C-alpha cells in the first residue's frame, strides 16, 4: 500500500522511534502519546483492521497477541492497556491495523 502511513514507516520512508521489529511486526513510539509509555504495534502485512482479517491471519494474530506482553516487559510496564480501533466510527484514524500499548503512572480514563 503506497499511500498507507504505517506501511511507509515499516519501509523506512517515514522515520519513527522503533522499539521492536521482527519478520512480522513493527513497534514504535506514538508521536502524540496519551500515556507515559504509548507504543503502536503493527503487522508488517497490510491489514486494514479486525474486520479485514482472513482465516489465514489466525497464526499472525496469535503471534501479535504474544508480542504485546513482551513489549510491555521490555518497557518495564507493571500494568498496561491495549486498544485497537476498528473503522472510522470506532475511532480508527490510520487504516492499517495497530494495537496501542499504553502504560505508566497515569493511564487516561474511558
């Protein structure tokens, strides 16, 4: 996806504060953090959101869920919140699936 912001970050076309990368995922610090620690974890494969998942994405999503606590541990978070938004009416602003990982002293309320 040549016009996708997150695909451009993965490709190195847009700089980011990278905190993790492997063959399947990329994680970086949010440029407008909502907590002391605010990471974005994205699959390198362009998937729009949860509604876009296909049966062949099952293993990838399982690995993604196992990556979240690894990142939290790497960041020394004792507790954390994960959020994903699906669709414009669900608050999604960048249409490439991503999980927000938030932690620190003061998490925002709902």
